[in-house]
């Protein structure tokens, strides 16, 4: 049986969104202040992928290849507000501040791994307004080689312990199950797993400890993911993958309010595929989970703008954050916390209040 999703589109903002919802011409996107008046069908067959239907016009649903009741269910899911992730207020956007403790990280001064420096950086990002600090000890950039979990833990556990003492909401960026357990014991309340619970023991550890999880799509692994990634339908494949991983997490006992989904920009995707994902980020609302995007300083920006130095990619990072926010994304994993908050607050003032 063919699987269908709906891509919300034709967005409205501010007073226009409010009026369209009130007049029955549009629906709220994920229960927020952005509205959408049309949808496009996403399926695994291209013949069905150019069909548009009106979000509030059931008479147009008969033109699709989906059962009318199924269309109504999908549209209702797109318009419903997901539960707050880890108790964070969904009425605001949230910043996940990135602190990588690895020799090749541009977050590290002079490429040294120093716990004191990482703690100071984390506190700075938190004071600048980050809701979550994401601590990672293993590089996952293209071509990166997997390190020993014990080395990863040596780098990050002292940092997590110190931040947790200061009641900072900490996420641990790891794909290693043993590291997940030790990070949670040290005080981390969220696991950012780029492998999306590929190890069944990971889900058990996260559920048993009541932690949250970030499920990310990745094709391959960091050492080979950029070796000519191929998709028949990149949007459909990402959606089905994340839905399957979310359903798996649910089956273990991890509820939706403890899940963030991440399309994995740059993780096994070409620039063309990444751009297509960004243009269609609203598709992720089919999953009825909170969504996060991590595109800060990515090489995609460098290639488009010819800026090989990651520290010169802030303008491009902000542009991608705007594109995500315009499609109802409210969690942003970034290196430049203060600058991103300032930019998104201006956007929110202009278009979402």
C-alpha cells in the first residue's frame, strides 16, 4: 500500500494569517501563528507529487489519489500543535547552542580539548539565551573516523557534570550507547543521536531515564556519507525514515513530547538535495513532533557563497534559520546563539506577532 504525506504550502503571516484562519480560508501550521491554505501530495510515485489540494476545501480532496478521510486525518495532524518538547514553551523559538569538544572543531581555541574552555563557552551560550546546550566529543563531519567511546567520554563527561550542577539543560551529541548512559548519569537530559537509535539498547537507556532524544536522518555514516549519496525521492525517503524511527521510539515508551526530529542537513546529501529539503521543511509537520534544524556554518553555505572559513558563514546560517522559521520550525541548533536570537526576534516581530 502506497504511503502518502501532505506538504503544507501557501503560507500566511501576522495579521493575514490570523484573518485567514478566522475566516476559514487557512489552518494554523502546527497550531502556531503561521497559517497554510494549500497542500501538495508527497508520495513515492512522481505522478502523484504535483497534486495540490485546498487545506480548508474538502471539495478539492476528491481530485487526489488519497481517500478523503485520510486527507482529513493528515490535514488535522498538520494543523495540531505538538506537545512542548521537554517542557519548553512552544510559543517561543528555542536555540540549541553547539559546543564541540574535539581537535578538529572550530569551536575550540587553538584546536585544543580543554574542559575549562568548553564549560566557559557553554555558560556563555546559555547566558546569551540558548535553551539547550549540546555537548559533543566526536566529530561527525564528512570523512570523520569514529573514535573510541572511552575517549569521547573523557572529553565530555566533566563538562556535562559541571553544566548540570548549574541547572543548564544539556544535550549530549553521541551515537554511542555506552556514552549515552554515562552522559545521562552525569546530568544530560537529552540525547542527540545522529544514528536515530540504530542500537536498540539506546532507546531502552533513554526511556528508562526519562530523557529526550533528537532523531536525525543520515544516509550512511560520517566516514562515507558524502560519497555520492543517491535518493529516488529525497523528501519521501526522509519522511518515511523519521516516521519509522519515531514510531520505534514510541513503541519503546518514548513519547512525542520527548522527541525532536532533524532532517540531517549535510548528512548524506548533496547541495541540491539539501536545498530541496530546506524548501520543503514544512513536510516534517506530518510527524506531529517538534522539529529542529542544524545548518549553522555548514559546508553547504561555504560552497554556495565561496566562504571556506566556517567563521565567515554567519549570514548564510541566519538566512537558513529564517527559511526554517518561515515553515514553522522552532528549534535551531547553532554556534552563534546571540546573533541568531537577535535575527529571529526581529523576524518574529515583523511576521509572527
